[in-house]
C-alpha cells in the first residue's frame, strides 16, 4: 500500500517557434478551365483562412495558354478581416479579367 505520493515539478515546456512561410497559389485560367473558375475561386477563398498562419505571406499567380501569366497579388500577409476581404476582392477579378480578355479577342476578330 502506498503511504505517500511525491510529485516533482517538471520543466516548463516551451512552445516551438514556428517560422513564417510564403505560400504560393497558382490558378490555371486557360480556356479549358473557364467554366471551372468560379468553383476554383470559391475553393481558394475557403482554403486561405486555414492555410495562412500568423506571420505567413501569400502570393497568387495565374497562367493561361501561350506564355500568358501574371500576378494577382504578391508577398502579402493576412492580419485581419480587412486583409482577407481585399484578397477576396482581388480574386473576384479573376473571372472578370478573363471574360474581358475573351471578349476583347472576339471583338478583334470581327
């Protein structure tokens, strides 16, 4: 039978230091993906809040056919809801810019 239990104080456990990460997302906006862009945009908007941690940075780039590519935003951090809202607004332009590009090509070929 135990008559006495003795506990020793353990050392304080330190939280690991988490380095920042630069997360790069790339979106295919080529003609074959045109019908999928709203779903891609929605999925990306849902993923960003859980993928980006404090002190992380994010870049969003796009590519299309024939060497077409660009940056929607580069090396930005998300610190609050306003930053997230700005990112969502920038992603909303993905469809708009693609539609404008297609319409421009159609008009040029008339």
